């Protein structure tokens, strides 16, 4: 008897490797996978301007990097700091000029990554967007400003498709070798309403598949479906019943790993994970024997890693 529907690894026509940069953009699920990739010492950049949920703002941020331009009219002061409606709340500076300098520096860094990257992973979170009424522009974050300053709307499938197509066209001109992997976040936006969240996700899924079915270098990874149809249990969510739990995220990572890395690389990935765990482990206080063993293990593992992959020297 079968008691669950299991989603197997996806057969992509390409694989990731340890040397090429990987860029990830989008919802907080992007942070989850990005952090795991970082813990395996890959050359990873994710959400440089903070978490972003909707396709319009994701496109807008990436365009800023490609053009090395910032929308100055979206920068504002709140308290002692300067923010931008173009970026997330955690991205700020103490003056407008400092904000511009910081942003342009980040744009140049990410542009360089995108130019040499093999893969860009975009995780879409919602079709709902907020427009700043006075500015008449869609925002990436409301920055906890009163709701009355914004209007809320649901993007249509054709609008989402248009935004993603425009993004793909620009990226293809910039780096024709770049592969795009789209995912839809399993994070439940229940503040929008249960039915409204389902409608939002459905529009994202339809729009993304209309792209991946017609664009050669665009692909889909079923993170949303893994949670909805494979795991299908609240125990794989956190206490808020909204965000995936660590166990759920690790399960998705295993499918992601098996989909996008060669089998021959699994041993290296496991070794890198062991090294990261060891480096971040705190040995028993006042136990010189344990401390010595711990240091020896780190040194031995590092030597083994560098003997197989010398390019990791500046990452370990």
C-alpha cells in the first residue's frame, strides 16, 4: 500500500558545479536554500537587497543590477535611517548618499556574479502586490508604513508572464549561458486569506509554466508541490504553520541536490557539510583533549578538501 505521493529528483539538462557562481532571488524560501548552499561553500549570492516576494519587484531589483541604476524617487527617510520601497526593510543606510553608494556597490557585485553565473534561481512568493498611492509604483516592501498609504491588487497571469518574459529577455542578452530555475515558495501567505493565497500561488504556477514550456533556458523546480503533495503534513512547517520547518527544508534540499548535482559530487558535498559542522561546533570548555581532537579533525578535513578542490582555498 502507498501512503504518500513521492516527488523524485528532476532531470535537468544541466548540472551545477562548485566553481561557477550561483545567484538566488526571491522569497524567504530563497534564504533557506541559499544558506544551505553557503554552508556547502559554494560561490553563492542570495537576496542582496533583502527578501522580495512578487515578480514585479524581483524583476525591478535585477534590472537595477544590470543597469547599475537606483530609483532615487523610491528612497525615503524613516527615523534615523534611509530605506527604499524598491528593496527590503533590512536593507538601509544612515544617509541618502550612503544608501546610494551601498546600493550601487551591491548592484555592481551582483552584476558581475550574473555575468559569470551558470544558474539563477528565482523563488516567487505571491501574486499580490502593494502600490504606494502617492508614488503610483509597486513596492517590494511596505516598511511597516500604515496600510492606508498603499493599495493592494492581484496580478493577472498575463501580467506575471509579461514581467518574467521581460526579465528573461534582458538576462539572455546579458548572459546567454545563464540558466533560470523558477520555483514557487511553499510559504503560506495566509494573511491574504486561505482562498486568496491559493489563487495567488495558482497564478504564479500557471505563469511560470507558460514561460518554462516555451523558453529554452528556463526550468521549474517543484518546491511548492513537494510541500503540498509529497510532505503534505503540518509537522513539516514551523509553529506558525506558515514557514517550512528545518526538517522540511532539508527534505527539499535533498531533492534539489539530487536534481542539480552530479552523483560524483555528493561525496564532496557531504565532506563540505561535515567541515562546516565542525568549524561551527563549540568543543567542551576546559577539555584540552576534545579541543585538540576537534582542531585536528578540522585541519585534516580541510587538507582533504583542498587536495580535491584547490579553488576552495578562499572559501574555507
